[in-house]
C-alpha cells in the first residue's frame, strides 16, 4: 500500500498503475520535534503511499504523501481520503504515519476521544476525521496539511458535499452509468493474469462482466463466505463464474474468527471491528495474483440498503442533522445492547448524548447533498471502515487493488443523482441488465441471512475462543478494562441475553486491544537527523 518515492516498485512496469500498494514492514513515519533552537527529524522525510492513477484531466487513485524540505512539512491525500494518514501536531511537534500505533509511540498524547468512541460504539465506525485518540486525526478527503516548527498546523480539504444534478432522468442516468463504468475499467485493465474476488452481489459481478466485455477475463474467481461455504454468496458466485466460463474456487473462512478479528483490528488501525472475514481472502491473493479488483463504494453510491428507506416519517426525520444522527444510531441496533458491555461509569463516559452531539455535527455537513444519507454513508462508513478491507486487509499483503467505482467521473455522476432518480434502489441492477443481457437470468445473493445451525455454531465458537483467550494467564484480558468481559458474560444464556453477548463480544475485543495499543512501546527506525 505504500512505498518511499525513492524506492523501486516491482509493479511500476504495469501499463496502468494500481490504486494501492502493499504496506512495507519497515519504519515508515516522520517525526519532527523542535527542542529549543534545534530541530530533530526522525523517520522518512519523503514518502508516497498508494499509487496515483493518471487520467485525462488529472490524477486519480487512492494515495497519500508527505515531504519535509528542511523548513516545513507538507502532507496530502487524494480526493477521497480512503487511505488513512494519521497525524499529531502542535507548534513544537509533528508526527505522521499510516500506522496509528507509530503516532502514539512517537509521543502523541494517549487520552481517548470520548465523543468519538461514543459514536463508534453505536455505529461501528468513526466519523469525520476522528480516531480513538483525542490528539490524533486522519487527513480529511482531499486534505492538505502544512506545518513548520513554531507555527500551528494549517490545513484545507475538499468539501465532501455534492449538490444534485438538475434535470437528469432515470434512463439518462442508466446510460451514463454504463458508459462511465466501462471507461473506469478501461483505465484499469490488467497487464498480467490475475485473480478476481467474486461474491453473489452486484459490485464484483459488474466488474467481472465488464472485464469479460473488454476481453480481460480473470484466470480464477475466488469467493469466501462470512460464515460457511453454503452461504448464498458462494452458491450464486459459482453459478456466475460457470456462466462466464471462469474457473471458481471457494476460500475457506478463518479457523478462528476471534484470531481473525485480533489481526484485522490492528491491520485496520482500530478504526472498525468489521473485516475479519476478509483475512483468508487477503492471504490467498497475496501469493497468487499480481493485482486484483474490488467494488468499494459500488453499494454506497447506488444501491446500499443503508441509504434506501421507505417510510415517509423517516424522510421528515432525516431532514435535520439531529434527526439523521438519531436515525443512524437507532438503525444499527447497538445502543440498547451497550449496558451489557459497559458498566455505569463507562456508559456515562460514552453516553448517548455525547454520541448524538458529535454525530449531529457530522450529519449537518451533508444536509445540502443530493441525497444526505447516501453522502454521509459514503464519506463516513465507506471511507472510514469498508475501505480498509481492500486497502489494509488485502492491499497490506502486497496486492495492488483497482477500485473502479472511485473513478472521478463515475463518482461525480452517482453522487449527484437525487433520490427521485435512484428511486427503488435498482439503478445499478438496471444498468447491469441492460449492459450484459446474457446474464440477466442469474439471481443475486440478497435478503436477510438465515441464522441457521451453522451460523449459530460459528458464533458459539467465537465466544469459546474468546473465553480461552481471556483465560490465558499471560494476558490480563479477564481483569482488563475494569472487568468488562465478566460484566458482558455474566448471566449468559439463550434469547436476548445471548444476542447481546454475541453482538457485543467483538466490541469487547476491540476495547481491550485498544487499551493494549495505548500502552504499546516505541518503534525502532532510521536514526535521527537535523
């Protein structure tokens, strides 16, 4: 996912550079500290993360960068800010890194951001530029940060609000969708045989069928199930691959979902609890393909259930910042379960009032968008949580990942579509059916997941693994974080209590890991220089 700009890149010969690059394991950070009249500089003075993608009219791709020129630092991100670049800055210090733990270890204050965590525990992701720590931020979308010793940091960012496109009709939108997606894939054609992740949904189907149309089929399609090989995703993906004449393989899920979560929480920089199911896919791809594709943002731009709602009272409610914030908290269903996880002191510290106030400040920024709820979901859930799956869990292993839905022209079209044009949320289905009529008979894997015996067994195993992990005397998990695990598991049984334990267990794991990260030791790296 990143490399020093002075370093050679084994994929540099590709016709079309990819949009992220594997994270190197070396120390990749910058620390500038003024002590009296002396400037102490450690780390990498010039770094580029990701890969810019040259396109007519500008540079695209997912990337971030920084440079120290001897007098000051300039750092920046692409227009979406999907690749998190963490920083801590005041008049005397600046620390930059794609690793949250490095910023902490290099001197950032370790006080938790209670407002941010109050939101996180109710939504499952951070909003805006928040992190778990009050002193540490991520660069915003299109962000530019400038800093020099003795002055406060200055920054600017591209406003993440797209007004509605006037006068566009549904047929025009479908036609433009087809054309612009074809252009996005054409700009990202592979230069070598590759493996393509394929699900039963629309994102990967859209990518596969357009790659077939442009005579660039994958040598293999792979699918992993969130719970079992009998998921609808796996069945539908297999049928699609067979119809397309592409070999298909199922990648078995992680042996331990708990261990997968422990790994992906760190890989994703403690910014989401989602993504453990992606880990086996990332491990498979990193040894078998020079590049791959991901449908990041396809749903949130055109067909996400998070942005599709019917009741008229919700339409009125979502017209205000507080109403939208309250609806978002309610929609996840996590808030009523928090008393099973947190004691009264923690509940007051990470209260509903804190969460609502912080979240309303963010939702207010999206009220003038063409579709406020969709705008909020893309710039927050997609950017701060879902993007980490391809960029950190898959891309971290060395596999460049193309992200065609982030093509600027395609994004600008979709984000400007008003709710009336999106209508029944079938815009993309219509575009796929019209563009690839041969495959219209194949169903999609959709609808609620059936919580049958296999799913129940997987979740029971998670709790069993958690208990064994916590009981290890080398760890302080059972006593850690004010006895949170005993509080969560007390009175465990069937029904609502088990449901609360099941949904809250990943958050207990997260909070304990966060406490461990807070106490992590300093990294080693390049020697200091002046």
